[in-house]
């Protein structure tokens, strides 16, 4: 006879699949502990919040299949359960101090926890898990976590296993006397709530690992050590993050004489003989959630934060903080609770309530807000607009949301502006759903078809523009031919809009046909185009891997263009070279040719310009600003374009774009329009993109009559473009720990924003001025928590900042060349971070440890080209003698 030790070695050497084997009539006594730690990512575990559950564990063999030694029924019993801090702590900071285990856990739960479980092991894998059916889910999961440790494979290789974490890919590495099990947590199939932000830069990166090391002796466990690590990091500020560490340890203390085996043919017979209350149950965790007994109702919570949501406070961090906490509570509320607040609130606070309810993105919140809003009533215009914009910024929109908006668009809508906003937002939702592989969803297919079909049939310019704006958000590859048609053959604003829509596509979508069309527009080979369309076409060519000849033809055109367009194109080329943009290498090659690079071409006069610079350059993300401004030959603004973009190693986020456009204003100062722009209607307006979402453009005036009435009644106040609360970061991941408890990581980032812009003229001083004001405050809250029903532990981390960014352009056109001064200023920006680690009992006893830090980022005026600085000195030198009101 070969002894058991030789059998074990033989199993390892030959790759035999026999699992761990218990000796008959023996009782194995183990010491067990399960620990959880919560802290900042790089912190040492010695100072973490957390707790430890420890106990004795008795293990004995009840039955072995007479026909198969690899089929065993094992009884596992937890004894002498203790709960304590995971790190030593003074009595005053120990929430468990002076409390017995029964007091902490509760008598009923403790009894359930110490009631035995049975597992049927077949070739080392848990075939069946037996327990009492009516036990609390929390205690069942702790026992499932213990039972999962007994699952083992004695040969190297990979398999798909079911344990408490669900069905997971598992890899075993076997060495003599030791087995390492690696579980791919991302592969586990288990029902857990999870969602994330649409854009990677605004999102949270996660990493999860699980490893278990088994040391065996005499074909059974001598020790088992398991560890899981979960790390969460905010992509745009990697210092803000959290980690959860879960450890299990099972060590053999002694082997004693135990009860004999039960003789039976089948497992079912053994179970029935022992205790008929035992039933077969899944080994994977069951969903459990502890209820909050002292949490305020939604109405009570709203009353406590209401004042922070006043319109006058909407650019403060407190507004963003209250907005986020309100969203969290709305997500737990019923439709009736939400409607009660919406229906009882006054018009000052209602827009902010609509922001939060829409941003919650639950079926209940959507039903509530749609029941309240009546799109046939034009008097609730502001609420309808705030609802639609919140939909456009949705972090993880549902198909139901797009379907609801499509139905509203096909129905009666009292306001034409709301009708336009509806379809623009539908475009944004199409893009977000397509990005999440939802392009073939019925609601997406229907919305795409509706926009493209109605654009084809549209006869009025305003309708064409409305559908083009929707396509500018949707960025559908199949819309490119349509946009090309309108860019080349459309008139004025329609042509410009189609071109700027094409400019938003990734260069990989810009085919040979797109480049050919853009070249025809820029060089006007088929028809005369406005400067705004031609410069956009040039930007598309230069930003999409241009050929040598394309760059050469653009450079050779400089000198033959209208005067200000000459200067603008020259600035664009110089900016590409200075900022080392992708096409800079090709531009340098072309500039070696003296026909393209000569003094005549590169000394053109004018005030138009293009400039790009860095706002920040960091290890996590970098952000750039770009300002370009194009004037007509008479010195009146044609277009100013301010952009802020955020980049990481692989992704870009178009954070802000504000475009001011004007045309047909020469008659005000009795100037001559540029060639091809003689018959343009007087117009001024503003268009904005916020976090990759194109908003509905704002018109300052349309037509000469409207211009004159606005000038006569002008107050000088800027016009609001967007004001409200935006949910930026929206991340939630629920986690099933192998030791039994559930954990969750939630990161919410809110933005309180106020963007306004204005355009003013002084006929007396022959000056024009544009001003774009950006007021923003951000608040980010991360909450990482482990919930074991009798104790909670976790960490709350917050980040808050506020700033203001002004872009001012002043033009004096009393002489030529006229004087232009551009300024981009940022005020001092406070940045505050706080971290709170905690442990708490349901009784209310709580331990907290807080840390905070505050810094101020000094304000500054962002540099532009030296030519601009020289101009500003002249402008402000001349203005010191001439004070007066605009107009």
C-alpha cells in the first residue's frame, strides 16, 4: 500500500486531477481570519480603516462516495467568532471596545454564522453548497467566502470556476507542496451594479487582483492565504483615489480524533439523515444590502441643501457639492417622492431641481420629470431647456431616454427653440449610445433615420441648421456625405455649420473625398465661399495628415487672399510650427521651397491671428487653450473662437468652445464689405461646445432692424450661453469580496458653470469689444465602502476648486492697420482636498480620521504672441484718455 503522502506527490507529478483529501475519522481544527482595509492608493495598511472577523473552524469528513474517492462531503463549522479593529487602536478610538461579539453582530446573526455548512467536493471543486435556506444573506455570504477557499485543483492550468465571486477565469500554478490560484476578477459573471462616465478623461480607472496560496501536507491544507486588491483612481487627478484590500487566512492548528463516516450511496441521503433543513444553494454570493435606518427622506435632504442651489450661488463649489448629494438621494427615491419636490418648488429653484433629477438617470427620475414637463406649454421654456441640456450631458444614457425624446420631437412642441434643442440633444445621445456599442438599438436606428430623412426634406434654412447641429453632435460616419454636400453647396451659416461639423470628426474618418471637397472649398474652384468656411476647410486639411502638395497649395495661396484672411492663414501656419502640431513636419518640408517661403508672403499686414498654448502640463492630463480671431477688411469681428481641450495619453476631451460670429456689420461704420460678402444680412451670435456637447447657438441680433433696436436698448450686460449644474464624473462599481462582505466605490464629479458672452460697439470711439466670461466650480466626491451589515468601514475623499476665465478682445478701427488687443485672464483659484476614513456600527458608534489640504493656484494672464502684447500697450495707452459708455 502506498501511503497518503506518496499519493499526494504522485498527484503533483502526473497531473492527476484529484483534489485535497481528508482522512476518515479525523477532526481538523483551523484558525480563520478575514480582514478588510480601506485607504488611499499609496497609503500603508498600518493606518487604514477596516476590521477583522476571526474564528476557529472545525472541518471533518462526513461521507465519501463508495464508488469514487474523489467525491467527498465535508462539514465546516465556524466557532468563537470575534470582531475587532484591523489595526491596533487606543480604547477611545476603538468602536468595538467593551462590546461582546454577540452585541456587535446580534444574537440571531451570530447563531446563524456559527451554524455548520456542508460542501460536496468532487475532484477538489465545490459541486454543491449546503446551508439553512432561511438564514440572513450576510451570514450566508461570509460562510460562502470560507467555503470558496476549499476549492483547489492539483495540476497547473486554467479553468472557469464558480465560487462566491461568480463564474471566473482561474489559473493554477502548482509546485511541490504549494499551489497558487490567480482569479481574473474582471472575468467574473455575477450580477453587480456598475456604470461609468462617457469620456475616459472624466472617468475612473480600476484595477482588481486576486491570489490565493495553498500550502499542503498529507494531501490536505496546512495553510491558505488569500488576498484581493481593488484600486480606483480618478483619471484627471490620480492623487484622488482609493483602494480596498481583503485578506483571508486559514491555518491548521491540530488534527484530532473525529466522528466516523456516514454510510450511504448518495449525498442526498446523508443530508437528509443529518438535518432535513439543509438545502443545496448556489456558491456564488447572493445580493444583500443593509438598510439605512436614520437616513433623511428626499424632501428633508432637499430642504437641508436648498439654499446652496440658489441661482446666485451656481458658480460656487457648495452648489456642485449639494447637487451631487441630491443626485445620490434621488437615485434611491421613488417617482412619487421626486414628483412631490418638483411640484412644490418655486421658479427660482426649479431649474436646479430639474438638473439634478435628470442627471440621476434612473427610470423613476426620468418618468417623474417627463410627467411634470409639458412641451406644449411655452411658459416652462427654461425648465424644458435645462432638462434637455442635462440629457445631453448624461453620463450613461439609456435607450429609453433617447426613445422618449424622439417621441417628444415627433409630437407637439410649443417653442421652436425647444424643438431645435430636442433634436440637437438627440444627436448627442446617438453618439453616446453608439460609443457604447448601441448603434443598432431600435431607438438609435429610429433617431438616426428621423434626423437624416428630415434633413433631406427640409426646405427652410432654420430647419436645415437644426438637423446639421444634431449631426454635429452625433458624428455618424454615414452623415459625412450629407455634410460635404451642405459644406460645398450650402449658403452662409449652413455651409459654415456643415464644415465645422466635419471638423469635429476624428481624422481617421476624413476620407480622400472629404479632403478633395475641403480643397475645392478653400481654393474656391467651383464657387465663391465666405472666409469663415474657407478657413475651416483649411483647418480640416492641415489637421488630417495633409500631403506635401496640399500644404504647398495652401501656402502659395497666402498673398492672393483677402487681406485679413492672408494674416489669419499665416498665423495658423506659424502656430502649427510653433506648437509642433502633427502637420508641422510636412509644413517645414514645404517651407524649404522659396516659392512658398518668402518675405512677401510672410510679411502680410493684418490683425487676425491664431494661437495655441498650454494651460497645464501634468503627469495625469494636459490642457491647452487656443484663440483664433478673424476680422473683415473693415476691422469688424468676423469670428472669434476660444477652445480649451484636455488630453491624456490616448484620449481628448473638448472641454469648452465659445465661438462669436458676426457678419454684415460694415454698414454701421460706412465701410466696404469684403469680396463675396456684399449681400450678407446683419447678424451676430454665439455658439458653444461644452464637454463634447454642442449647445444650441444663441443669436444676439438678426437683420439690420433688430441690430438697431438692440443697439438703442443695449444695457451692456453679457448674454448668458449656459448656466447650470453638470454631472461630469459618474462612476459606481459594486464589488463582491471573496471573504463575504459587499463593497462599493462611487465617484461623482459635479460642475457648477456660468458662461456668458457679449459683443459691443462704440461708434463714437470706433471700437468693438467681445467678452466671453467663464465661471466654473468643480466638486468631486469619492466614497469607498465595505458593508458587513454589523459594521461599515470606508473612506470619503473630496476635491473642490473654483475659477474664472475671461477672454476679452478689443478692436480700434479708427485707423489702419487697426489695433487689436486680446486678453485671456484667470483669477486666483483655490483648490481644497479632504479625506475622511471611518468605521461605524449600526448603533451609531463611529470612528473617523480626517485630513485636509488647501492651496491657491495663482491667477495669470495667458501668453499670446508678442505682436498682440505690443498692440495691447497701444490700445490701453490710447484708451486712457477716452472714457465713455458703449454705443
